[in-house]
C-alpha cells in the first residue's frame, strides 16, 4: 500500500490501524510512512485527552446525580441574570 493510501485510510478517514500494520509502519524507513505513523499517534493522543476531559466533566454531573438532580447540562441561561435580547424568549 502506498503512503498516500495509508494517509487517506488511517489519518484522513480515521480508520483503526491493525496491530500488524502499526508495527510495519513504525519500522518503515520512509519519511512519509513515518509522518503517517506520527499523525496516527497524535490523533490517538488527542482522542485520549478528549476522553479524559469528558470524564472529568462527567464527575460534576455524577456528583449532582448522587444528590438527586436528574436533569443536568445544557444552558446557563437561568443561572446568570442578564437583560434579555429582543429576540430571546421570556425568562
């Protein structure tokens, strides 16, 4: 498979990289193949960071759920008093 095909499939389309392909890509001496491998690693790192961020946000919701608050999230519209814009619905 060409480097362009690898980039299209695993970087652009974000398909999962099989373990055997990952090993081959990591050992490939071509600079383009190495760039594809590094881009995949960056995407994984970003996905992991986003997952951690979302888990952290969920901690706040879980604390409220434990207190009996069932509907959490969305807008802070009612929490922060402000003068409504002419197009906004009444508070």
